[in-house]
């Protein structure tokens, strides 16, 4: 998130607004007239960009921007939103104020779903703590491996709750794919979307763990998506 880039885009929109003589103070009107449709398009684009800037601005902490600067920027945004007496100097003032922002990288925190049974909560908690450490240290393949383990713990518990049988005793080495198949045989049905998520995380885990002709190294974004999927899965199955 970079407000300077957002404000630069607003400036570009304003240049087109001037070029095509668009009145930003006009309301969006229902019409098939080409000129009015064009005006509607620019008005909507203008306000959407202002909404984006305001939203991103208000997520900044006091460590990143002074309250006085934030208030000035919000006031300018309100005036720009009305679309009256707009000129480049006003947008430049907004841009100058944004240069004082000190961006602080926000760390993603992995939260354990509240629905996790108490019997496995401490085990999941230890795995999630390790997951946090691996993610912070950019050990993304390790993260994916732990995600697979978390799902195994959760699915084994779900199977035990429904059937009363502990597969960890009878089939300790069972993989995720076979575990899901066994659950299906016992009519333990999940939402199709959850099943697909489980298979996706499992496939990424397999490619990350087992030797392949082309090594697979998940990116930070892919890894975080896997973590979100995993937390979503174990939250929903309980």
C-alpha cells in the first residue's frame, strides 16, 4: 500500500477530466447519451480512487503519520469528493502531505480458529507457533509442510469424533489423500469448496516435500495463501 502511487493515479485521472471537460460535481445520471456515459465513467473512477486513498490513509497508525497530517489529507479528500473548484495545486498538496508518511511493515499474524476442540488445541497451537517462526524467517517450504501436518491432526480428530476409531493407531502412516477417502467412505462429507482447498494444500505440500525433476519453492504470497486456506479448513470442519 503506497499512497503516493494512489495520489499519482488520481492526478492522471484529473488530467483526463480536464482534457475532456468533465464536471466532477455532477451526479451520476442514468442515460444512453455517449457524453453523459463518458462523464459518469470519469466521475465514478474519480470517486473510487478517492475512496481507495481515504481507506488506505485511515489504516495508517500514529507511528506512520501525524494526526494533524491525516486530518488535513482527509479534509482535502472531502473537498475533492465534492468535485468543486478542483485544481492541480490541491492534489499536489495531498501528494506533499503523503511524503511525510513513514511506512511500517505490518507482520501477518496467524490466528487459531476458536472452533478447534480442546483435545487437539495445544498441539495445533504449538504447530502454529512454529509456523509463525518459519514464515517470519522466510522458510516457506517448511511452512507448507507444517500446514499439511496441521490438517492431518485436525482431520484425524474429526474422523475419531464421528467414528470413534483412532486411525493413528490402526494406520499411523496414512496420507492426507487416503484419510479423506476413508472419511468419505464413512459418509463424513465436507463442503465441496473445503475438499478442494484440502487437495490444493496437499498438492503444494507434496511438491514442496518430495524430490521432483524441477524443484518447487513456494513464494511468500503462495505460502500465506496456504496458511489462510489451512486455518479456514480446520475452522470449518469443526
